C-alpha cells in the first residue's frame, strides 16, 4: 500500500510528498532550499492547531476558553500526533540515512510525529485547507470525542500533586541544549523535594518540560 492510499489523498505535486517523508538525516540542497520535512512540519503544526481549534469550538459550545485550551493541548501534543502516525503506519515510508535507521529512527516517536505534521503541511500546500481539514477530522475525531473532561497537562498535574503534599513547587532547569536554530533540542531536569530528579529532551523547552513532568508524575505515582 502506498502513502497516498494510507492518507487517502493523491498529490498533484509528488515532490511535496517526497519532501514530507524526508528526514533531516537525508537533507540535500535543492535550488537553495533544504530538502527535508522540517518546513512542511512547521506549517503542518499550525494547520493542525487551527483545524483542531475549530473542531473544539463547535464540539463544546458551552466550555470556556481555558477548558478548550486544555483540550487543544492534549490533542496536538507530541505523543498524540505520534499515535496518529503509528496508526496510519507511515514508519516504513520515512526516507532517512542508514545511520538514522540503524539507531532506531524508524520507530522513533519524534520522527513519526514530525512526518505526520509534515504530511498535513504538504496536503495543505498541494490542495488547500479543505483536504487538510478532511484528513485531520478523519484521524482526530475519535480522539476529540474521547475527551470526557478537559485533560490536565503534565506540568499542571505535577504542580497540583506536590502542592497537595505540602511541598514547594517543582523546579525546572535547562541542563543542556544542542542542535541548529531551526531544530534545537533542550534537556530539562525537574526537581521535586524528596524525589530523585528526572530529565527529558524535547525540541522546545515547553515540550521537554511536559515530558519530564510526566516522568516525575509516574515516579511519584500521580
């Protein structure tokens, strides 16, 4: 089965599909532009946020902006997008360097998330908002309907947990940063009184903080 069959969209410009599937490890210069999925991923992230926001606006007409924002955060978080990508089965189609594949890159949730967002961006560029919207509705509708209550993000949940135990607020510390400006990586450590520090890496400080907060929650049994 082809990628187009999996995502139920046929590209007019097949180069866009190839670009959306190309990992940075296979980057090459094409007419002064870096040919990999990062630009399309950047665009796809915004398209996804817009469409999910509209879906939430109509699905929960009586909820406040704050509640809708919590639902949005849960639906566009890295882990959720990776889940969608894995269900689609796009891993075998990612174009990557041998070294990246040998290091487990094809099963890397971050790579799957990136390609899923890039595919959304590519569909948008190739066909406009309507096919991109149709793709997102198809694959996020059940996730949206499955939210009985607005989810708490991991940082909020951790803060409430430690406050309930009478402890000081969690402390988040950047312990490392690397990568180019267009693809940075941050390693953040969270410290909670009486617990072993935990650390996690993400492509933004916010993403890393959420990941490490989730790790600490699991450590504390929250």
